């Protein structure tokens, strides 16, 4: 059982490290107002976050992806993206 716990912890740490890189990419896409890149990054992140048990990040990423698909205003998309980045920041602080 301890071996499984250690493996899960290692997977969680890898996800957190990758999430930090993804957050930087999301920030760049947001600044460039690149909706296609935001949608791509959010879609990928939503799937990975859910798989590794980070539901809040997965949900926030899904909202960003859905907003890009729906063509919401730039301000609304920016707000949703900043919310996602806030959840990702919390992950890196823990």
C-alpha cells in the first residue's frame, strides 16, 4: 500500500510541475488573445486534471474551453482564464 501511495504522490508532483508550465503557456495565450491556443491548452489540462484528481482545476479548465467554443466576450474569457490560473497557483503553493 505504501508503494501505491508513493507512486500516486510522484504522479501528483509531476502533474504540478507540468501544470506550472501549462499555466505559463495559458498566460501567454491570454495576453495574445489567442482563443484557439487557450481552448487547446484548457482541453488538455481539463483531461489531465480530472485524471489525477484535481477537480477544481479540471472544472475551471473546462469552463475556459467551453467559453472559447461559445465565443464569449474577451473580458469574460479573461476572467474565466484568471480563475483557472488562480486554481493552478494554489496547486503550486501546496
